[in-house]
């Protein structure tokens, strides 16, 4: 079929007077009306036939008609990005669609169809104009209309306000966590930079003292060469256990103490951390060739080691900042297309980084990824919101202590993301309600009940997938199933 954005709506002419009041009463929508009301509807309505495959109404067009299905099968769909997502398919006689809110008085606001409707096989409808339907509802049921207007407009404004507040709260929590994570490496880099400045000044001072001591140029060259060897050795040195490091420090401290090195017990940890041993100190002593200059030489090389260690600390800190910024950029998807083929692991990893402050140290994160999974068509920024909502709920359920397991695998023609926690679980009577809007088991003020509703709509309506909850005490899992192919457009 052609693209519904350019396809014309071609309806067969409406035939007035085709339904009698008696026939109208067989439709559940009209069964309680009076004979006079049914006669009015029969006079003002008409029947219309739509052949199989025809477009009956299109999302976004002016809502001009109210339809009641008499026979046939119809499908309703919503446009999400470049995709059509089917929301309803039915053949139930009497279901209604179209200008269903024509009775609400929104002055100056043009009403539009909220979905596209297509006849899947030959279908027949009873139809009223939006103006007639709106007049009928307001005149015959004024109290009900007041209640419906209040409910509709109130729910709309309430959900908009709460959704906005939830987005702001989520953004605030993510921003606070990100700032906390950024502050640690930034502060470490700042501290290391200050210490590095002092060590470089100390190196200049000790080098001046060595030169002032009239060291033979050949010995000074050998000492500089030894410094480079020491730094290279330190870079390749294996990490020591706490016990090994303590023993090494004792050995180095005793060596320096025997030779009256100033502050030797303070220098010993620096040399031990650099992976140096007593043999290296013997080499330094041999190349200096003078007990008088040994003190300055040991301190000079110690400063060089500290300088390298501090530069490594700065490199690690700035690398951590860079990785956090990269994760935030990946999470937000600000510089990427709204719809693309993605590796789901990228979004999962960036979400875990963004939520690391909230996850805390009491929750163990286990990743069980199938890296051979193919890419899936998606709206990655929306999927990141799904991961955020589910992981946030899991962490809260565990109350800061437990195991969060993120697993990916393939199931038929779907990629499945399983996010599990070791919390108390969701009681059976509540499992069917967790995706309802505004439903929450959290205390007042701690949740809006929209997170999982939004996640459900993103996965099911936005991606043509499914989201399932499996839960028992100590093992709760949300399974998000994403199709490997683009959902077909009607």
C-alpha cells in the first residue's frame, strides 16, 4: 500500500435513513435511549460502506465524523516517528471511533483524529457528523458532559504536570549523580596537579644541589640515565598485595636508614609503589659513587617517581571524566538520529554509568551479555528511558542491597533484555497492574506510577515489542522483547 501520509481517504457516499430506530437500539451504545432520541439519531445519521483495505480516517486530519462499526474488521494505528504502530484490531459490532470527544468545549482548538483507521475487510459503519454528535451529547446528557469534561481536561492537565515533574525529577537525579561522579575524578586531578607542582619544584631543587656538589659529568649522565630506567621499570612493575608492599617498604626503609638518607621511611612507600627493590637502590648508590651525594640522588629519583605516579593519577582522572561525558552523550542521544539500528548493550552500559551513583556500592551489578546479538531498529533515547525506569525500580525494590542482573539473549525473532533484582518481589495480585498509569506501590510522594506505563508504551506502541514481568521473592525480572525487523506499516 502507499504511504498513509499521501494516501487519500476515499469513502463511499453516505446513505441517510438506512438504519431504523429499532436497528439502532441493537447497538450497545444506543440501547438505553428513548424512542424519540433514536428517531433523532436515525434522521441525522447515515450508513457508509468501506471496501477492504481502504483508509477510513487518518491521524491528524480534522475530526469531522463519529463512526460506529456495524460489520467487518478494522484496525487503528498511531504514527511513531517513521513507523505505523497498530494499537487496536477489532470486529466487535458497535465499537466506536473518530470524533469521540466532539462534546468537549475547547474554544479555538481544532479537533483532529487521534489515530488512523483502515478497513481490513469490507466494513459498514453508522456515522454522525461531529457537530451533531457533540450537540446530542451536550443537550441530552448535560451533567454527564460536565463530569466528562472535568475528568478529561483534569486528567490531561494532571498527567502533563506529573509527567513534566517526573521528567524534571529524573533529570535532576541523573544530573546530581553525574555531577557527583564527575566531581571525584576532577577533585583527584586537582589534588594531583597541586602535588605535581610541588614535586617538580623539588626535582629542580635537588638537581641544583647535585650540580652544586660538583658531580662528575659522566656520573650525572649515568644518574639521569638511571632515572629513566627506574621510571620505565616502575611503569612495568606488577601490582603488589598489601602484605608484599608492606614487606618491600620495610626492606627499602632499612636500606635508607643504614645510609642515613633523610626521611628514608617517607621515601620507602614511593619506591615500593614504583615496584623498585633494594637491588635498584644498590645500582643508584654505585652510580652516584659518593655517600655525600646519595641523599640528594635518592630524593631526586623519588621526586621523579612521584611525578610519574601523579601524572598517571591525572591521566586516570581525566580519562574517567571523558568516559562519563561520553556515557552521558550516549545516554542522551543528542547528536544522533531519532530512529536508528543499535546495539542494545551500548544503551544499557551508558544507563548503568548514569545511574551508578543511585545504584550505590551495596548493589552488585552483574552483566550477562550475548555480544553476538544483531542490532535492532529503535528510538535509542526512548529505550534508555525504559532502562532507566526499570533499573531505578529494581534498585529501590532492593533498598540499596542486593544483586542487579542485566542479561541479553535472543528469542526467535526478538532480542530480549532481562533486568532482574533480588528484592522482595511483586505480589501476584499486583503484577497485572504494574503497567497501569498512576499505579504505584511506593509511599505517597515517592512515585508517580507513570514510569512503567511510559516504558510499556515505548516498547509496545513505539517499537512493536513486548514487556513482561516475572516475579517471585528474591527474583524479579522485567523482560523487554524488541523485534529484529522493522514493524510493518499498513
